[in-house]
C-alpha cells in the first residue's frame, strides 16, 4: 500500500547505544522530515531533507544524524542515546502544501 | 524566532456548545495547518490554510486565517463527544510545505 511507514514502532534502548529509526515513503515526495513530540508539547523539527543527498537541521538537531541516499528513505540515527531523547518520533513527507505523517515511533531510553 | 501560541491549552466543554481555539504566530507566513491528534495516535490533517482570509469548514469545525493579524481560529460548533482530542496549529516557516512550527496544542474534552 502507498503511504509513509516507520519502523520500529516501539523501541526500548539503553543510554549510550546507537538507535536508528527508519522512514519509508512510496510517493517519491521530494521533502521528508523528522519531528519529535514530547509530553505536553507540539512537534519539533529535528531534520529535514529537500531531496536525496540534501539534508538540513531543524529546531532540535543535536544528538541526531540523518542521511538520504534514496528518495524514499530517510533514516534517523541517535548515535549515543540519552534519556532526554525519550520521545515519540514522527516522520513526514510533503508535496506542495500537503504533509503526510507516519504513525510514529515510540522510543524509550533507559 | 518564529513562535506559535495556542489558547486555551485545555478546554472542557459541554456537548452542544460552541467554542473557538486561537492560534497566534509571531512572523509572516501564508501557510497554516490544523491537526487533530488522538491519544497514542499520529496527526490527522484537518485544514490547510494557504492565504489571507482563507476559511475552510468540515462538519462542526471551521478554520480561518488572518495573515495580517497573524491569527488563525478553529471554531467548534455544537460540540459532540467525538471531537474530544488534542488540536494543534502549525505554521510553515518558509512557505515550502513541511518545515512546521507547532503550537503547544489544545486538549479538548467534550462532556455530555
């Protein structure tokens, strides 16, 4: 089915470990985004990508790394997870003014 | 720095009543989004407002945008329990579709 999918949906990891959250979209949208949502807050932009091999920082990029070697994939890596990175992560893609969000990845760092 | 502020942050209302959620933002933007989020779920797109004076309606919800006042409103008419959720407004900081700055969200509870 067409859409935007995230994996894993739920993850518990330990402080200091590397974690990668995957995002895949089937529409070939140019723009893709990673947001995080913390309890009681709206979403905050971590990184975005305008096209394959083009990425840029958002509001809260520290501690995260992204890559985009293919248009359809936009993985987000926490190189050394910290408890402050416990959050819900949403991937999104957009075409013109329409933005599509994935189902979210719930990450707990213990 | 672009800031987006919603009020109220919490809203408890009775079924059948009307109410308005306000979304103020601090810099010029022509694109504003409204989303609904149920607990443990992703964001559901409600409205995309792309120009000054834009007004959109869907069922009991109506959204408007005044870019000169930097204000958007989400009006709820004759609320029903199924509208209970958290509502977010978000402003596209670069008018490019996706680099959104979100408000804090308004948690709406509609009681019988």
